C-alpha cells in the first residue's frame, strides 16, 4: 500500500465526523512509520469543521507517531488510543490534554456511522 492509498483510506475514516459541538481549536499531526505507506498528515478541528490534509502542521497541539495498522485501527474505533499509547503502539508529543480529545473525534465518527 502506498502513502497516497493509505492517506485516502484514513481520511475517509475521519471525515464525516460531526465536530460542530467542538468549539476548541484542535490540530494533530500524524507521522506514519512504514517504508511504503509512511508519511505525514494532519487532522484539524477549526470553527466546528474537520479538516484532514496530507501535509505537515507546524502549529500543532499534538503529534502522534504510529504504524499504519495501529492508526487504521484507532481511526476505525477498534483500538483505543489511550490503550495504544499505554502499550507503546502510539507515541504522543505535545499537549496531552488536547491529544486526549482525539478519542472524542473518533467516538463522534463511530456514533455517526452507527446511525446510518
């Protein structure tokens, strides 16, 4: 799997989450560690909208580093990001309080997916 394929798949897993109730600005950079699918992208919540783009985000609140499989499972709601961090499958740098809000975004997406 190439980075472009992985990014497209992961973007679809995040997009559609109704983040309109999140009033705080959140910006996360994700570093994917893999020879083929490795790369960087960011997830941002701004003004109640969700953005997922294949770029580095220099003014980020937190940075996550993981394998493609770990990140995919987290985005699908199949792996708790706090558990992944505890088991050293997910590295986190930056504002821990804001990093913990990633779970909120994932949970919002999961709730929305279940409604469909």
